[in-house]
C-alpha cells in the first residue's frame, strides 16, 4: 500500500490528468444521447480550454522576459481556440441546430496555431539577449500573414467564393494538418536539443499537441463521413489533449524553468528558418502564376487567388521593408557604439601604458639620482675649492666657474628627477577647484603680464567640491599655465582662456592658449618629452601632472584647435554626496 502511495505522490499530476479524463467520460456517457449530452460536452470542453488558457496566462504573469512572452502567446493561442469552441457551443447549445457549412469558426481555428508557432520560435530556454519588441512583432506578423495567405489561397475560394463543400473540407483538413505537423516538428527539435526543466515542458507540450493532432484528424474524418456528434467517443482523445496541456502548464509553474546557456545550435537548425521564409516569399509569384495560367478552377476562383497573391506580396513586402529599415538602424547604432567602445579602449590602453611608463621611470630615476647626487656634490665642492685659490689664471677661473654652473644645473635636474620619482598621493580633502584656479592664476599673473599674454577666466559659481590634494592640484594648474606661456613666448603676445564648469558628475577645467599648438599629441605626457630649448625644461612637468590627475581618479587630455593653439582639459569626479546636495539645492 505504501508503494502505491509513493507512486501516486510521484505521479500525482499524471494521476490527476487521467482522473479528469475518466470523470469526463463517465459523466458524458452516463447522459442520454441528444441535446443534454451535446451541451455537457461542449460546455465542459470550453471551460477546460479556458482553464488551460488561464494557467498559461498565470505562468506569463509569474515570469519575465522571453519566458513571459512565450506563455503569453500560448495563452493567446488558447483564447483564440476557445472562440471557435464558443461559436460551436453557441450553434449546438443556444441555437439548437447543427454547425453550418461553411463554418466561419474554421478561420479562427486555423489562426490559433500561429500563436503557438510564434511562442515556440522564441526559444525561451536560451539565455540570449532580449530581442527588440518590434522585431518579435514583425516576426509574428510575417508568420501570421503567410499562414493567412495560405488559408485564403487554398481553402477560402471553395468556402466563400464558390461553395464547394467537399473540396473545401478536404483542403482545410490537409492544410490544418500541415500547420499542426510544423508545430510538432518545432517542439520535437526543441525537446531534443534542450536539457533540464525546459526539456520536460517541451516534451509534455509535444505529447499534448500530438494527441490533439490525432484526435483532430479522427474528428475531421468522422465529420466527413457524417458520423460525428458532440459528446461521442471521438471527443475523449480531444479532452485528453486539453487535460495534458493543462498538466503541462501546471508542470511549468512548478518547475519554473529558467534560461540556460545551451551550446550553439547546429548550423542546419540555425539557418532553416530564414531559408524557409525566403522560400515562402519566392513562392508567391509562382503560386500566382499557377492560379491564373495553370489552375482549372473557374474564373472567379482564379481571379480571387491572383488578387490574394498580389495583396500578400504587397503586405509581405511592407513587412520586409520595415524589418530591413529597423535592422539597418540598429546596425548603425551598433557600429556607433563599437566606435565609441574602441575609442574608450584606446584611451584606456594609452592610460595604462602611460602609468606603466611613469612607474618604471620613477623606479629607475630614484635609484640613478641617488647614485649621481653623491659624486655631483664632490664636483661642486672641488670647484669651490679651486675658485678659492688666488693663484689661478683667468682662463682657469673661467673653466672652474663653468664646471660649477654645469654641476649646479645637473643638480637641479637631479632634484627635479627626485621630485618626479618621489610623488606621493598625499592627504586628500574636499577641494574647491574654483579656489585652486584663483590661487594658480594669482601666482602667474605678473609673469603673464610681463610677456604680454592676456588672461581670461570663466569659472562657474557654485562648483561642487572634489576629493583631492589642493597643493598638488595647484602645481598641476601652474604647470599647464607655464607650459602655455612658454609656447606663446617670443610671439606678439597671446591669450590664455581658463574655464571651469560642471558637466554631469564631473568638474571640467580647460586651458586654451593661442600658441602654435602641440607638435606630437601622442607623446605630450611622456617623460622627458619637451619642445623647449636645452636648459629651459626637463620634460617632466606634464608627466608629473598626468600622474597627479590619475591619482585623483580624473582624466587629462590635450588637443589642438582647428585654427591655432592647444587645449588642455582636466576632468575630476565630484563627491557623490555633494552632487546630491547640489541637485537638491538647484531644485529648491
């Protein structure tokens, strides 16, 4: 007995499905043949299909992304299917008469499978980037337009143009069977290629739809022979397929299958869909030619089929044009994003290379400077001792003085190298860059005026503070101002414009001069790169400035103006709390 309970516990869903089918059969066959049995069969089947639709809609509401769209399309297909059953029930139960020929519900019944096809085409088991909504809509529209065209071309002429019940019924059964077989093949492929929870869901959907295809075939054959009545034996497999669909929906809700990175599908499966779509589009002219020149049907049918083909070509052409336009637009966007990403990558690579240069050079300079400084002190000491002797000739005194000058120049160079190599982050506090610029400008104002350089500053009021070291930032500004002044030296004056403003979550400083510009922008921040004459500079100032800006999590760049001059730009991130306070103050 315990073994039976364990079996039932493991297979309770299967047992519940079987029990529901058995209950339907017992209740249905216990009723007398006639109106009461038809009413029970039609209403119970309609309610069961609505329950299936509700469970799938419940699954859609409980998920997100592609899985939500998948179950939403499955629910929509069941709802459209229920419309056909509702029309069938209306004729048999409410009106109390048989189903008319032709039956308008056949069109709706044929279309409902398209929703299932669109759902399966989403492949929700894969963890792939979400498709754009308009692409999914266009794919579904193309699929719907193609199957509606097939119905209008094959079935509709013998249904509504010129009534031919025998031909219409046969064509509808064959086309509906083809549509369902295509759905079954797609489900079988997914079930074979998938693993985990989705595999179980796909197999259950495949078995449910497979049972429906068999039951639908038996029912259509019985209708053609005039042997079908609602509530008969042919309805049992149909009810079983609905119960299985309900069980599949409940299984998916219990398993909650999620996407997983499956291996790339084989090439034969990745290209069959677009090839079939291309084949379908190319077949339209051939079908139109057959309808007009080769078909033996009457003129009304041939004219209707030709008109349907032309309309289908126009509709499909519009869909393809819109799809291509959207794809081209997305391609341009992706190319633009790729270009920006490449530029950012190049800039990041340049920053990394520059940091490595500075770090390596700093270690080398620190060791070399200490080794050179000791003998240099001895040279200066010896030169001083020589100059203290009174018996030296004038030429000897001159040579000794030159030795001392060159030694002192070398000592200044060593001092600069040591200062460059021993850069330290320093203590950082909240710094107002506006005040930093004012200090730097005041320190260089007299030098700029003496060189005939006009200085103009545009500092936005209320700049948010940054986290930094004020002394280091002042030295950076002084270095860039002095570099601009040296570039304009010897000319007929010049101008220097310094601006400071906020851009988003950054404070941006710009130094724009009217000099000749930078000769080699790629190496402007390299150590020892300088265009100044010998003895004027060491080429370490901008390198040190670059290191300080990087230490402040900022960015520094340089570019030449189209007309004349260079622009140095420094960007520093604002303090996040301060940014929020400034935003609140601006709103107030």
